[in-house]
C-alpha cells in the first residue's frame, strides 16, 4: 500500500498533487464546519423546542434561554416588528456556514477535473517522448482520474452537509416563528 502511494506520488504531476492537497484541506474544513454547526444548531433547537412547549402550556413569554428573549427584554413594547428583527437575526445566525458548504459543493468537482486535465496532458506529453504503448496511456489516465474522483467525493459530502444544515436551520426558524406567533396571539 505504501509503495503504491509513493509510486503514485512520483508519477503524478505536481499540479495533480497540489489539487489533491487542496481537496484534502477542503474536506477537513467542510467536516469541521458541518459538525460544529450541526451540534450547535441541535442544542439551539432543543432550547427553542422547550421554550415553544412552555408557551403552548400557558407561559406568557419565551424561556430565558430562547433567542427571542434578548429582543423582548430590550424592547419596552413587544411588537411584530421587534419579533421580526429577532427572526431576521436568528435566520442570519442559523444559516452561518451554509455558504462555504455550497461553494465547496459547487467548486470541488471542477478543481478535481482541473487536476485530471493537467495530469492527462502530462501523460500525453510523455507518450510523445517515448514509444507510447497502451499501458503507458492507461496508467497515466487512471492516475489522472484520481483527482476527479477526489473532487466528486468532497462535493458529495459538501452538498449533503449543506442540505442537512439547511433543513436544521429551517426547523429552528420554524420554532422561532411559532413562538413569535404565540406571543403576538397572547397580546391581542
């Protein structure tokens, strides 16, 4: 296995190696963003769910740890506008990290493809310098396709993580909207 990796490293074009390193960094970053945001949104969801439950059970205001509580405390009058500001701030906070996952999902296949194209060009230039047999071509092309596979691999995770966090953010905003509606309904 180690000999195969060393052989791959020695045969590959430096651009392909650079692309694979970049995709590895992307993969580490997207996993960090996903797991950090996933667990923080889940904790936030639990707190907002408890707050909504207490409102539905007859409480007159949101729990102390609810995101909307900060906006209610700072205003003398609870209004739709104040709660709307809270919703906008919550949406901004809940969707942090989604743009980077979206960017990674859309760009990593192209980065991998770039590494593949450069490596295939390098393979064809070596064929012209030697007596190019089919084994040289197939070996060069198969090594080149590793970059494309790596790009697609990273894109799959980035897209999946983006969709999971987007759904969690939607759930969170829904809980906040229901709390806001319950508060306004109690005022009337």
